[in-house]
């Protein structure tokens, strides 16, 4: 029998199915929680569970809940126990009875699984182009009336465009490129890196040729793609060798050299369901920050090595750990001492990995992904490592 807690308003029963044996409650979990505007299912679950990414299992275990967008402000989340196992139930403070009934509220008012408003720009703006896509992308050659810059309502003249009048395309600007370095030294792990292109103005200087020259003798460098930022939309008004396009919208001024890319009609998922990955590519790590400089924190976006061709998919949750830093033991092996000279390796000390936080993947490309930091206890740095969400270190 289900043992009810005091003041519990029982509605739809939500059960922990596949993870019932491993679900851990927070030490200071509440017995009930009233959903507030601005909550997310992740933040609500984190009040009860040590592993907030397990809440999708709650939905999947209950045939009555066919859509996760069924929790609203005013609903009461309750903790109860069935045969010694924790269960969560959902009720409404405004119900006159607890019989199942149709929800009359709009889904627009439902609680989101994750805070999509925090990543709205990153859901549609950044994208990765292949080397061929980048090399042959149409580009702006001039703005009407010989203006140096252009904005909405003005014409931009484009070279290399194969499109029909009325077709809309995205304005993009390159900001970085990614490459993989495979060292000839087997002790050096394979790494994926990002180069900043913000200081480059012409495409020839940005095209990938032989990779970083100073690393070419140490290993093999493989190009992965160009990162571009979508900042506007144009509509073709006249097709031809040099096409005329109307600038429909732009976040900042359009200039010669800006590129055009096909419009992405479905750049992101409408719902993200956090879940553990089935496997993790060896050496998965943080490559870069998208809205930070030295480090990143909760609800900021980071770039992750590996993408959908490597098995990474939207909604996967990973734990982030700081890399094993190495320090010198200056106490027993002081600098300049004979002891240190004779035992240089013994003077080196590898510090243990330290837990940083959790990241959820929200957009993937073939070999690069974007993730949102969901929680954490210390800043994320490059190149912090990624592991399964329950990883304890080692």
C-alpha cells in the first residue's frame, strides 16, 4: 500500500522504473514542493534526487504521462514510498477532487524540462560547416549604393549564389575552426582543439591547408569543421552570376565577405529529455566556451569534443571533472637538489580528478557538440574531461 506523507495531494503516480534500485534521494529532500513559475523539471528533480537527470524515467514508467509538459505552476510534487522504494506524485492545489481529468491550461504555461531561454541564441545561431561548404559558400561582395555596411531593408550583392527569387538564406560569419591532433607518442591522448578566426578577414587566409605547422612533426592533424555564427537572414530578389538579396534581418551590420548558408528549418529539438549516454568516446573533453572567457559556470554554454557521428546525441548528460594536474614536490625534491636530479619522475605528483558539475548536450554536429552546464560546484575549464553522469572520480 502506498503510504501517504502529511498534506500530500496525490494526482498522477510517477514511478522510478529502470533506475528504482539506484535512485538516491538528497539528504535534505523536501516531502512536498509546490511548483513555481520559472522552475524547470531539472531544478525540481534536483530538490528530491541526487541524480536529477533520472526524472525522464519517471515519465517513461507511467503510461498516463505521454508528454513531459504536464507539470504546471501550482502543482504539488510529493514524495511517498511503495514497498520501501521512493515514488513521486503530482497533484494540483486547485483541484476539488483527485480524479483524473483533462488539463485545460495551455502547454505554453507548462514547466520546461530545461531552461531553453538560457540557450535560445545557441539553439539557432552557431553551426559547423565542412571544409567544402566553407570554401564554396556564396559571399557578399557589396552593399547597395557602395555602402561599407548594410542593415535590414538594404540590398546585399552576393557572388556564387545558386538560388531562386524569394528563397531565404542565412547570413553567417566564421568565428573558429576545429581540428583533431593524433600524437605519434602513444602516451599522449588524442585531442580536439579550436582555433579562433575572429581576427581573419579574408577566406583564403581562413581556409585549412596543412594545419598548425609547429605540430606537424609531432603527429597527424585532422580538420573537423568551421564554426560560423548565424546573425541574419536575406531573401533573394534577383538571381544571376551576382545575385541581389534583401537583408531581412540582422543582429549587426552586414559587410563584404560575410557568407551565406542554407536556412536551417529545424536547428534544434523542441524538447530535451536528459538521459545517461550508452557509451563515452575516449578522451571526451571541453574544447571551448561560447559565452565565457577563462572559465564557465552554471547555465553557460560549452563546446564538447565529439559529435553525432561519434554517438553523442541531444539530451545526454555527462559529469565534468577537472583534469589530472601535475605539480612538482618541492619539499622532498627541492629545485636544484641532487635528489631531484637523480629522481626527476618521483618529483612529479599527479593530483586527483576533481568533480566540477554536469553538462547536458543540446546540439550536435558530426564531430563537435554544444552543451549547457546544468549544475556544478566549481568553474569549468578547458580541457576538463567528461565521464558518465554517475562517475565518482579515480
